[in-house]
């Protein structure tokens, strides 16, 4: 069931997506890895394209995004997104050299159907930027906002689930997160914890929207208190000087062979 702004997954981007591009910008180091995984493809499908993060500008990209709120935030330099869902792609079989999907598969209503459709219209590699569910709760935020990370862990599909849906082998490539990561998912702030006190930063992470407001407020208070008291720094302060962090972020790549 699509929501009023067209959002088709479990998150309502009509409600939470208004300031998305302020907080969720493509990070150059992550983009470099994703684009390399696309290989030599010149014609790329971007499924769940959102506001256009990580779309390469040196290839022909066809973006698909059901949310009007997200489509409206796409930069003018990028292609206009097609209003469609992953589960019902309006393209011919084998229409694209490659496909990409960044921070989206965990929100699809029917993962197997969406991946099946993506494979149907894609001749070559499918590159998925996502998080490993069994690694999500290792992040320090679990000490302060456990239900947020439990929600994330439940939503992200495992590589085995993705492989089964595609009917082919996949490989998993860990993606280190740079300290100054521009893409504001939770782990992006591994060494900048104060940022998660900002409601805009939290709103740009859909898992926070699944937690009751009063519980989320308690989580924010707990983190704020830990920062004020110094207990966060006593436990995790070394992260403030760490150039990158290896957490749950990864690429799952199906080469189509």
C-alpha cells in the first residue's frame, strides 16, 4: 500500500523525508566503491533512488523512486525519477547494463519480488549498498538507543536472503566509513556523537521513526547525559581520532553469472 506521497516501503517519507538532503549526502569514498562495483556499465538503473545519492554522473542513469517528497529533492542536474516501485518496474527484460540500490532494500514491501524485478531488467551486476543485520547492534549507539538499532537489525536483509531472492551467488564487500562521512546514517557519526542530538539528523535515519516519541526522547536524554558527564568519552572517546570505522556498512554485489 503506497502512502499519500507515494512512499511504497515501511517508512513514510512524506513525514520524515523533508530535510533529507541536508543530512544524507553522498560520501565520495563510499561512492567510489559503489561505482567501481558497477564495472564498465554505461546504462544503470537506480532502484529506490531517493534524492539521487550515489548516482554516477558519467553514465546514463534511470532512477526509480515512488516518494514524491524524495523526487522533489533531486538536484536539477540529475535525471528525473520514474514514479514506480521496485516490485513493479516498468522496463523491458534486460534493459540495463547494471543496477544499483542504496539504503533501500530494507524498506521494500516485497524484497523477493523487488529483487526479482531488478534482475529481470538488468543484464549485468546488481550493486546494493546496505548494512549487515548481524553487525548493526555492535555500534555504540546500542548502549543508548537499543530499540532503534534493534529496529534496524530486523529490517536489513542478510546477504543469504538477498542471494536467495536473486537466485545467484553474491559477494559481500565491507565498506569503511570515513570520520567526516557526509552521508548521515547512524554509524556515520561514530566519532561525532553530538550530531545525533540534532532532531534533523535523527529524522534522516528512518529507524528512529519506528520508535515511540517518548522513548526516543529518553534515548536522546541518555546520550546527552553521557556526553555531558564524560562517560561516552571514557568508553568510546578514541573514536574521535579514528580516521575510519568498519561497522555494518557493506556492498552486496551480484554479478549476474
